[in-house]
């Protein structure tokens, strides 16, 4: 992190500083304090970080932020109206201090993979950084921006949300030069009411776009396509199905694909030309994510060879889109999160696995679907019937998935409210050579079911 002063922090936040201090770090955790740290206490539903100011000072905080006007502290302090907003304002000022460019990424499905692919592409040419882990909310985005330095040429910043206004506040801090929207799905529809509401919330990312910035939109999504000329900024579109997009693609049986420039003005791939690329990720939905990353690369002046190398270099691991073999089974672990759109995409990948064996969809319930809960789970069940030989569903809405699968004629479809019972039934049915997809919302902890199935240690 670059050094800044408490006086600068006061200017960024429109706050009032008592004293002056040179600062080198910002922390919202009183346990993580280094020399020169500005401590920013946040007030949550179950705790108030202001109650830990004394601990932060004892741990060496050089200065603190506070919205408790009547409290004084033994170190320089910055008084603000609200510390949560101050954190965003600090990030905004610090982002300007560092310079560099920011690529914002949001969407209902695929935003994390797209972020990773964008970063993999950009690091071929630039000193690039990215959002780490799940730091994509109103706390995580500032913490991401604070990792920038004056040497950072591009920061790839993921932005997630549950409610209206969240991306608006994050993009005001990040001020992206390029803003990618991967799609409009049904995630968080419980809070946003409809896909149109979700689209409106995702488009908030454009509120912070630099005046000469560009929106990069998935043209296969009708809600984005129909708005592309009404957004008040330059737009670039990409798509697999919509051949009227600026970047389109030809897919081949060997897993390679040609990226065709059909209308994107740039310096390295003339309109009408194409180049060949490949991914170490399964599924056409990831080719769509690769097109988004390609658009970013071309707009920032990268050559096709650099882009192709970047796309090929990324490999998934952990709980996201991780395909591997163990014990003779073909395992597809995608346990980090789930929505009806993501379920369909991953089930389509399962449908192409284990050509000599059977395919098992081990699916957990999807959360935050609101009024779309029943249809979303039935839809996932219908997709399981199309691509899998058996469905083992877990969670409060498992029965709805089974009902959807049975609508499409899948005979082997079972609902469980206990993972141990599910795994016992799965072990009795699955044999080496079969393929198994484990997927569900984060709260369903489907990685636990996978570990039980493989006989691995289970984290309780």
C-alpha cells in the first residue's frame, strides 16, 4: 500500500481529523494491525467495531476512524458521519492516488471465473492484480483497492451484490475504466424481485465508469442486448449464440475455438480477423467468459497471442469447476455457489463426461430465489433429467428438484435431508468409471458430501 496522511484521508472522506499522521495500512480488523495502520471500525448487526478501537490502539494502530462524536482517543482520529461509507470513500481517494486502470466485473453467474480469466489475460502484458477470494462486497472491494500501488497497471475488481444500491456504492469507489457484465440470471431474485430488477442492479456498475470508459456486455443476454445503445457510454458486446455481437466464436470438437472480431475497434485484431484459443475449463459457458476476457485484452492493447496464452494458463482449483479423477471416479466439484443458470451450465458439462459410465448429479438446494424457488429447483431437476442418469438431491428444496426430474422421465431421482444418508445411497449406486457432479449453494456445503463420498476428512 502507498503511504498517505490522515489529512488526505480527511479530504477523501469529508471528515474532520484531529492531529496528523503518516499512514501505511488500513484495517477493519483490530487483530490485524501493523505499524502505521489506520483502523476503520465497522458497525454490523451483531457487533460494532467501535468497541474494539481500544484493542486496535493497544495493538499499535497509528490512527483511527470513528463516527462516535463524543469519544476521544489517545491517537490521531478521523471523525466521519458513517465509517462504512468512509471505508468506500477512503478507497476512492486511494484509487485516485495510485492511478492505474480498473476493470470491474459483475454478473449473476460466472463473474469470478471471468475475473480470473481477465486477470490471466492481462498479466501477460501488465502488472496486474485482482480481487482475492470472495472480497467482492462493500467491504471487500475497498480492501481490494487498498492493495493497489503506483506500480499497479490494472486492477481486476469483482463486484457482487444482494440488494439495489450495493454495486452503485462499490463502483463509485472503484471508478472502473472497463465494466464487464457477464449475464442476468436469477441469483438473489428474492431481494430484487425479477430478472429486470437484477439487470437494473447489475447496470449500476456503469454509474462509476470513467467518462471515456467502456461497458462490455454479454450479447446472448436479451436484457443487456436491448439496452446496449441506451447506456450513455461506449459498449462492446460478445456472444456465442448472437452472431450480431462485436466478438463471436466458432467452437470445435477438439476443444479449441476461434474468436472472431466482428466489430470491436482495437489496435491488434482487425475487424474480420480471428485467432484460435483453448481453455483448461469445461463447458461452452466458460468460452463465453473467455470472450469477455478477450474483449478486455483487446481494448487494452494486448495481442491475440498474449490473450490466447493467458486463457490457456488459467486452471480452476478447489471448489470451483474442478474436474479430476479419484478412486476411478470422474469428479466434477463446483460447490462454491449455485443458481438455476449455473446448474444448467454445469449439468451440460456433466452430460459430456464418462462416455463409458453413468452420470450422477449430486445437487444441493439453491438459496435466495424467493418466489422463483419452486420453478428454479424444478428447472434444475429437468436439466438433471436431460444430462444425468441419476439425481441425488439434498436440502430443503430437494423434493422440488426430484419432481422436476420426474416430469422429464428420470426414474432414479432421490431427495435427502441428510448428507450421510445421501452419501450412503450414492456409494451403493455409483461405480468406478462413473462421473459425479457435486454442486449447490454455499450454505448446502456440498463439498462435505464429496469428502464423505471419497472417504476424506470432513470439516464440520
